[in-house]
């Protein structure tokens, strides 16, 4: 039986010791990948105080325009992505 690989699919095995490296993530797929109208609904409920986003990660993701707060402008940006 073959052992199942656990963990990251990335490997950095050829790096030298005592050298500083910088890893910069980026995406090369469609920006609207995984975005749905449900995301807009969740942001709207957060703004209206009905169902607040309950984690820092959700707040960061909801701040689509990186303004530092979650507003109707973020919903507008998501609508543009979905309608393209």
C-alpha cells in the first residue's frame, strides 16, 4: 500500500541555509473563481448588522476594495466580477 501524502503540495528543497528568501503568493486563475451571489448576501447582512462576519479572515475577504472596512462599495465590486 502506498503512503498518502499529507501537507502542502509545494516543495522548497533546494534552498541554501542561512540565506533570506521571500515567498510572494499570487493567483493565475480567474478572479471570480469561487465568488457567488451568496457572498454578496453575506456582506449585505454584515453591513445591516443581521449576521456579522465572525472571523478576521472573512472580514479581510469581504473588504474587496481594500479600503479597511466592509461597505456597499465592496458588494458593488463583487457584482461587477460576477456579471463579467
